[in-house]
C-alpha cells in the first residue's frame, strides 16, 4: 500500500518542479517590469540582481505557510488518503492553469490559484464524505475554512482599487516635481526622494521579504514588529543622507540605485513568500506521509488533524533546489518574456505600435469617454494659467521617434522608482496588517496607476489600455473560478479512478504541456517574422524599401494565389470546411498587412530625410496588397455564405469559366512571385503586355453570364455569387497590375538616376 503513496510523492515532486517553472514565468513580471521597462541598467545586470534576490529569498524562506496545510481546509476532517488526493489535484490543476495564462501572456496570481485549487479539491472530498456518510449539507463548512476564502476575495478587491489609486496619486505628484527633465531636478530633490524610496524598499525587505525567515530568531522578529516606526524614521534619515551624498558628491544617478535595490527586494519577497505556492503543497504531502508512516494506521482511517498542530520549516536542500530552478527558469523562459511584454505594452509611455494586444470594448470606451468629459469639466473650472503650468510639467522632451530603436525605454526612471516604492509600501502595510495581498495584483495595478497618471494613455491608446487592464483583472477572477472547478473535477477523477486515474492525468499533463510549448514556439516564430520588417535598421532609402517590400509582396502573393485556387475549388465541390479555413487564413493575412500599414508612422520615421518618395512608395505598396487580400476575402466570404445557406451549386459552365480565370491568375502570380523574389524588376514590362487580355477575359465572362440570364433559366443566388467572384477577381487583377506599374516606374527612375550619375 505504501508503494502507491511513494509513487504519489514522486509525482508531486515532478509536478512541483514543473510548477516552479510555469509559476516563475508568470510572476517574473512582478519584479522585472520596472527595471526592464525603464532600462535603468543593462538587461544582464537586471537579471543578475533578480537572480540574487530569488536565491536569497528562497534560501531564507520559511518554506512553509499554513495555507497549504490547514489554511483552507480543516485537516482533522480528512484522512491521509483524502489529503493526498487533494494535494495531487491541486498540483495538476495549478501546472495546467498557470501554463495557460503564460501562453496567453497574462499575469495572474499564483496565490489565488493555489488557494482556490485547495478550496475546490477540499470541497469535492468534503461533498463525497457527506454523501457517503449521509450527513446534511449544513456540515460542509466543518470541512472548509470559509472565513479565509472570504478574506482573500476581499483582499483582492481592496488591493486592486488601492494599488491603482495610490499609484496614480504618487506618480502624479512625483511627475509634477521632477517633470520629464529628470537630471536637473535630481540635484535638488534626489536626496529626499532617494531617502523615501529606499526606506520604503528596505522596510519592505524587513517586513515582507524576511518575514518568517529561518535565520531570524523569534526575538528579532518580535522586535522588528514592535519597532516598525523607529526603523522607518532611522532608515529615512540614514538613507536620505546617503542619497544626497551620492547625488551631490559622487554624481551617482540615485534613481538607478533605487531601481536596482527595488528589483532585488521584490525578487527576494517573491522567492521568500510565494515559494509556498509552488512547493508548499508537495512539502505538506511529504510531511503527511511521515505522519502516516509513524501512525501505523490504514490510510483511510488515519485522520490528518496533526497537520494543523505541527509547524514545519522546509528542509534546506528543498529550498536550494527550488531556488536554483527558479533562477534557471528566469533566464530561459520565453513565456516569462511574453507575460512581461503584456504589462509593458499597457504601461509604455509612447503609443507603441498600432497593433494593440487587446481590442477595445464597450466598457473601456465608456470609461474613456466619461474620463474625457470629466477632464473637460475640470478644465472648465480650473484657471487657464494653472492648466498651462500643470500641462507644462508633463511635456515630454522632443525626440525623433524611430521604431527600429527597440532599446528605447518603455517609461522613464521616475515612474520605475515610483512603481517599486509604492508596491513595496503597500505590500509591507498589507503584510503587517495580516491582509492577504497578492504581489501580482499590487505590482500590476500600481504600474497601471502610474502609467495613467503619467499621461501614457493618450486618446490613441486609452481604450485599448483600459480594455487590457480589465482583461487582466477579469483573468484574475477567472483564475479563481477555473481553479476551483478544475481542482474539484480533478479530485473527483482521482478519487474514483485511484492509481489508474493518476497515471492518466499525468500523461494528460505531459501531452498538454508539450502541445502548449509547441504552439507558443510557433506563435513566437510568426511574431518574429512579422516584426522583422520593423526591426530592420538598414532600410533608409527607396532602394532598401523596394528590396524589403519585394519579400513581403512575394509572401503575400504566394498565399493569395493558393487561397484563391482553394476557394474556387471549394465552391465547386461545396466544401464548407475548406471555405471556413480559407476565411480564417485570409483574415490572418489581412491583419498582418493591416498591422504593417498601422506601423507606417514608425517606418517613415526610420527613413532618411531625403526619402519622402520612399515613404509614399511603401504606403502605396501596402495599399495594393491590402486591396488584393480584400478581394479574395470577399470571394471567400460570399462563397462560404452561399454554401452555408445550402443554395444551389454553380453550373458546370460557371465553374469551368472560373477555373479558366484561376489558371490564368496562377500563371500570372507564379511569374510575379519569381520576379519579386529575385528582384528582376526589368521584366515587369513583359508581364504588363498581357494585362489587357486578362482584364478582357473577365469582361467576356461577365457578358457571357448576362446572356445566360436572358436566355436560360438560372438561379438568382448563383448569379449573385458568380458576379461577385468575377467583379472581385477583376479588382484583384487591377490591384496586381497597379502594383506592377508602381515597381516598373521605380525601376525606370532608378535607371535614370544611375545614368545621370554615370554621365
């Protein structure tokens, strides 16, 4: 019998390692966002500082919180067999849930996920015990610590509102003091600002980061708790003096110091306190197994009330291994970068790219519209002179915006320092008051509040940023609901299927994680391919634009050619599945080109001052590509609707005529694709010689259909579809010809200039 539980412990150990990797990928945003966003120091330095913070936090961590053992469920009501099922259900659910959020690039709370997974699994086992014993449903609260769950939900709501509000207020006044001309203001206010910020951060380390650390004696912890105000005042005086000395004498940029210390502090607190979310449950299971072995009782009869009585610190080697895995994950996880990118895009000072991660919704539009109206009302009340003074404090220095300059910071060091300082203060206060604040909630909402106060959300980006914030917040509550339900179901399956269910669930976890990583890698490759155009720094003139555009055109035409043929074949065969797939592929292609058009602003900024013609050339090229894609998309949509509504098939003659056009287009596109791939623009004239014949082919088919309608019985729906395909094919041909003529003129112009230079 014990062998089964040893297998369970091994499974929990493996799940703990996986959970650490997915958990760090999600929580890395909490302590890396401010440093990476401000680029206060090099990325390598940031990672080294964060890694040290994680290692120190992990090694000095208490390693065990009561929440994993008795904070959510009442141990004395469950047998050893029951708690092992609960722990396994929790870990399986947690791994899958966090991986889903990482794949979506959304930060969520590992604390909330673990709490509601424990709650869901415990409720499941409690319900089973009630049903088996015949007790009433009113006894369910005896199995569950409902007060703790309620406290956590209230804590979430409080942390969301307070973090955003306080972050907004502190950043607003900080910007009024420093403006965007930081260097000059630091000479005057750098010392006191450094004193406040570093005091808050060091106090955070003492109260939150080292709370319950094994190297602190009980007397030391008690003294720290009883003398908090004294520690704050002494720290403020000392740090203010040191900060002023660094600024005035050693000419050190104090904001960089604040950001480095703050990053270390948040990383330390994350590892020291959130580590329980990853290894707390497996350690509780390991401890439970020890109690079970010592009892000599059967696993179904040995009740686990001892879990609530014993207090255990995690073994040192557990913490060392966990810390090492966390550091390795921090350096290697691509999903961590995706989560960080989400918060950066929502907080960045400029409008970023035209491709926002989140679409606007009715709630974000209503809030932005209401905020604009409130702003207008405030402007009406405030004196004009005061408005001008306030606006001047928020004026950004004039800089040349270059999209290719990817090393530009998302926001400045004032905002980064405020993010770290306010998050540290709020988490410290919450911890001292024993409130269940989440580091994820606090750091994210502070970052959103400071970006809002800093006027980073302008009229072009506000609806998307607000929608993004609500999507993330909604995701937090979804985390709780999904965690509860998934853990409940998983616990039930494990309870019914026993060891067979465990093996099946572990295999399922492996398959899902493998598929998730493959899908994520595919998305990353596609994203890199789409962004390659914008990250090129050598495209500075019309020759560079033409060369780069040729690659894009060849890619688009290859896909358009394939999809046009697929749609024509599918309408002939009434294949609604292929038509649906084609619609999705065309929508994706259209979005890619639309994103390129939206990024024209950054592209043009990257060109040299003599390349006005290159800018127009690029814009017109993208316009032709978009027209071509829209023509094929319209054909696909109409064809899909026709088949989906079960209308009559196109006549054989109609299909034959459409295939004739398709074959001619295939020949045309194949020639053009080779031409643009090899940049043989001098051969464009040969292709254009046949343009009249191609256009007249479509005209003849239109005339032919008109004769059919007048002389033979045909379907009105068929005629509508047939005409729409012909008209859109005509638009596709004309857009293609327009593109060719554009490049023909470019080739002539280049040769003319080359001839003039040689003369």
